[in-house]
C-alpha cells in the first residue's frame, strides 16, 4: 500500500477558542488573586533579568562559576520538565521507580512552570484538542492571516498563562491525583520553586565567600536560567505549531524546528511527538539530537525506568509522509 499523499493543513474556519466544545467538567476552579500575582512575578521578573543580560555583562562581568551553575541547573531543571512532567507523567512513555518519580516532580518544580498536576492537565487537554477549539494554547486561535497569527503566537507563547480559567485536573489528570505522595510533593511547588532560585545563590556565596558571588549566581543561574527555560518551553507551543517541517502525518499543525533541539532537550521534534505522543524518543530521524531520550535510556540501563516505549519502525513508517525529508 502506498503512503498517503502529503496534505497541507487547512486554515481553521473559525477561531480556535480554548473554551469552546469542551466537556462540561473540563474546566476547574479559577486562579485566585494571589496565584495571578505570583504568575505575573514568575513570568515578568525573570524576563526582565534576561533583558538585562547585556548591560550586566558589560558592567562587571560573568564568572566561570556563574556559567557552571547556570548550565548545570538549566540542564537538570529542563530535563525535569521534558523527561518528568512531559514524557513520564503526561504521556506515560516509561515507568519510573518511586524515588525517581518523586525526584522528577521536585526538579520539574524547580523549573518554575507550575505544579506537575496542573501542568499535566493542561498538556493532556492540549493533545485532546490540538489546534482546534478547546486547545488552551493554539497559535491558530484567531485565524491564519498575518495579524491573527502574530496575535495567536503571542497567545500560544505566554498569553494563555494569564487566562483565569484553569483546566480541571480531576478530568485530565485523575491518575496523578490518586498518587498521594506525588500529590503532596506537587502541592509543595512554592518550596521547590524557591529552592531553585535560592540554591545557586547559596552555592555562589559559599564558593566565593562573598555577597557579590551570591548575587551573580542568583541572577544568572536563578533568574536568567528560569527566563531562558520558560521561553524555550513556550516556544514549543508557539513556534513548533507554525514554523518547521512536518515529516510525519499528524491531525494538527505540529512541526519540527531543529534550531531549538538542543536547548529544548529534544522537545522541538514536535511533529513526531504529536504523530505518536507516547513515544519516548521524539527525534527519531537521522541526525535529530534528543537529549531527553538519551537520559531515559540511561535510566532504563540503571534499572530506574522500565517499560520504555521506544519508537516502533513499522508504526513510524506508517506515519511517515511520502515526501518527508526530515
């Protein structure tokens, strides 16, 4: 049987409203005022820190300790999102031993992207309604002309975070709510988020034995690191649903965008992910770097992970587009 002919995604006939067409219990409680204020702080303050990078470097420099702390915490916390929040908790790409499961919650929280239960509920809802009405963060929400798409990309990137209506975890993440240890660890999100910002400051201060060392470590490995990881993650929602290649057949507009592959730990091979969501490896074609998949492979060899859903060649071939090039 010949492969299906490639198709061009059609423009939505009407805006992809995030609330339209949802089941009755899809939305949960609204965000409270304190939660809204905290969200603004966690989004805006690190972004301002990122904007201050150049004048800061020109002003009084950047130490190798700051670089090391920034790099180490960036890799660890982003993997907490990609391997933990996303591939394990959301899609069940592998089973994790209990200590690893809890550790993934903690380091995921240190990335300051919200408690794991809410993150998973939002992402499962995204897959259920991807680029259609009901998707919480489709860049095609307002249409496909230039002005509408720019507005939609902003919405997909970070605008959707400020919607007070929340996805209902009882509908989209009931399995996580049943796990008492996980639920309690997730509920301590503020503690782990604080740790993610305080830890580099403490290490920087102790190593240099100075307040200046503590401040620069806090700035670079705390604020700037969080800002960069936020925008890389949000870019998967915005860029990877509008720009890039589509080697696999998917029912939405998900794309592969290679420039983000390393920074996103392999998440920007987004087209394959939407074509085969439970697959533990997203970068399945030659030359596609997927650091998250390599970490899962390591966990499997250490016997910390089991039942890993590695790519199935037959399944991939069935989903491959006839004219796909990568």
